[in-house]
C-alpha cells in the first residue's frame, strides 16, 4: 500500500490540479453573470481556500508529521488496497460499520464512526487524486468551499451593505480557511452548517420552501449529526428561539404577542426536559454528566505528554458534573474558545496566529459594547432574532468546546464553526446600534429645526 507522503510527483500534480480546479470554478462563475457576490468574491475566495488547503497539507506533513487527516487518508488507502485485492466489496465500504474493518483488517486511524465517514469520503477522493494526500486535500477544500460561500451569501442577504467585512469573517479569516480545508471532520461540519443556514434562511425569511432546500437541510443536518452532534445541539435551541422571535414579530396584536412568546418558550423548555435523556445519549462525551469525566481524562492524557508536546496545554479547573456546575463553568469555556490563547500564553510559533485572531475577536467584542452601549447590546441580543441566533449559538458552542478541549492547537481547529457566526453577530449589533444613533440624531435635528 502506498504511503501518503508528499513527493516530487505531488509537486508535479499540484499545479495541474490547481489550474484545472480554477478553470472549473471560473466556468461556474460564468453561469451567474448578474450575481454581484459571485462575480466579485467567488474566485477570490476559492483561490484563498485552495492556498489554505495546500498550507494545511504542508503544515500537517512537514511541521506536525502526524494528525487525524493523515490517519483518515491512510485508512482510505487501506480501503482501496482491500478492494483491489478482492477482500471487500465496494458496497461493504458504505454498508459495514467501522468496527467491522477495525476487527477484521486492523484499521486503526478512523477511531470512530464519525472518523470513518471522513475516511469513506477520502476513499472516493483517491480515485480522482492519484491516491495522493495533497491532491485529496485540495479537492476536499474545493468541495467544502461551496458551503462556506453559501454561508457568505446568506449573511450578505441579512446585511447587504457589509459584504466586504462579511467576506473577511467567512471567506478570508485565516484559521477558518486553513483548518477548514483539510481531509478531516471540521471542514465537513462548517461546510454543512453553511448549507444548513443558507437553506433555512431561504425557507423562513424568503419563503422559498422548495424540495431542493428541504433536501439540503436534511442532508446537511445528517452530516453534522454523524460527525459532530454537539454542533447541531448548540445550534438547534437558539434556532428554535430564532424561529419563535421571527414568527411572534409578525403578529400584529401586542397582547397576542405578549401571550404567544412566553408560551412558545415554555413549549421549547418542556420539550427539552421531556427528551433530555435522549439528548444526553446522542451528545455522548459532551453530555452534562459525562463532560467532567471527559475533561479529567483529557487532562490526564495531556499531563503525560512530553514538555514539547504539552507546550500548548491549559487547564480550566474542576467542576461538578451537574447542569448547574456546567453552567457555572461555561464562561470559562467561552473565554477559552473565543479569546484564548492570550498573547502571553503563546509557547509555540504555530499558536501565534490563533492568539492574534483571539485578540482581534476580543477587541471587536469590546468595540461592539462601546458602539452599542451595555444596555442596548443586550437589548439587541434578546430582541433581534438573527443576533440572538448567531451569538447564543456561538456562546453555547464555545462553552462546550472550551470546557472539553484543553489544548490551544486543537482548540484553534475545533472553534472554526463558531468564528463566522460570532463575528457576524457582533457586526449586526454594531450596525444596528449605529443606525439607531443615526435615527436619533435625525430626530433631534428635525426637532431643532421645528423650534
């Protein structure tokens, strides 16, 4: 079986594939001559995504020398080898579970069923990548780019005058580009989330309930459920409340709105309580009663690392494995995910970029509070449906990931599904606060002129 290393052959294939993929994407762009976003950003974003995938492949191979992405790809090559030697059938690859291959063929890299899904995608990519790791990586980056561009389009539909800033949050944010471009779980999840957000926005806000949008929602949700259920768990509750706020705002009667809103919220709470045990089962290690044990296990494994490997580790302290204990500790997880590593916590060159991004997000948060004011910030957070969805999803996700990921290198990869939503939510708060101040000033000017 061929070892997925980067050799001279890769350097010959890479420019050929990059040119071919660029040509394909240019042809896609030509199909939308009147779409300003496609004309202005589609190729730029793709080129950056392509470069991010190449950089990620080099980073994993030359800097780390190991990683999930290499393990998945090696398992993909093992599937090719088993298939070519008639030890398995093509159908078995997609019908048998990971345990089947683990027990019979000593397949070790995929580790879990969710990892095995990435392996199966990698297996398909080997047929069009000459079984080369770097080529499979750029192909994966290209496929995942569509979901990111859909997320970008949806955000611009919400805030059409801010497309330049939104493009930075979604298409050009460094770690989102780099860690959202490899052959592993996170790029699939953030791409699926982009498709999910785009399709649901089209159905709810633009009332385009088409068979295609319904299919996109179902397929995207299934991918997230299979790979990282906690992403959907963090998203679904704020999304239901987003729907409630959106629907209640359309009710003309103030009295009926006042009655309907708490009633619908109560239904959501009762539904959660009714199915809480089932929710904990699918959440796995992210369930409340398992989260503390999971963190202790991670902390023990990190403590056993060498000094060099452990240079990016951090601790969050102990907490009770109860709902109140998790809620009490959530701010620590949120700060870890969104704002750490702090600059003074950088121990490795590779952590410098996430640290600079964390500093940027911290400064942007402070700027949002400054422009909106403390009270209006929280008023917009509660009353604006889109702001609520983006910020509360970000906080729930950040809390879960921050409490269960005790390594800055891993955290910079795990947090990419939240960065675009968090920054976009802050941007909306700033924009709406500035619009409110402008409106107030206009009223003051009108009143002054009438005196």
